C-alpha cells in the first residue's frame, strides 16, 4: 500500500507544480500565499511530503482550481496494486517540457503549429533513417 500512496502523493505534487507553472507563479510566491517556505512547496511538488486535506484545500483555493483538479487522471486499481496514471501518463515532467508546452499553446497560427510539430519530430528522430529534413509547409 505504501507504493500506492507514494505514487498518489507524487502525482498530486506534480499537479500542484503544473498549475503553479501555468499561472506563472514561483514556488516562493505560492509559499507566501499559504504561509509556507518555498522549500516546503518544493517538497510537496516532488511528493516528498504528503499534503494534508486542509492544505490541499488551501492549495486549490490559492491556485484557483477545484480540489478535484489534483486527482484528475488518476485511476485507482485493485487494493495493494499501484495506481495507474491514466491521462496523466506521459505528461511533460521537466521544467523545459512545461515551458515548451506553454509557449506552444501561445502560437495561434495553425499552419505554424503544424510546422513546429514537424520540426520537433524531425529533431527527435532516434536515427537518421527516420529523420526528415524540416521544410516549412508550402516550400
């Protein structure tokens, strides 16, 4: 059961981090809002420290989300089995991933978005046989 709760703590912490980042809020600012240090926010976000029910409610209010936001995408398996991430599996985890995702969502031109996806996919190809030369649409 311990692995299960650690997984859930980490997922809830991840959701805190995602929402805080989407708001452009620093760990220090969130900590000030809740009367905590930024180190405590770091521990919550990493899943090192468990977030109590009362603190989770404060986080929800401070981040402007319903408390259920922190549980979205979690599916609970059979007792004793680790939880599965569901829709959250594969979600960007690093700060760079979040920054890229946020910047991408600000690109409104659909054609440009498609070109950006093509560029990133070609750069991410594991070997040269799958790599494609990046050419903007209409070239």
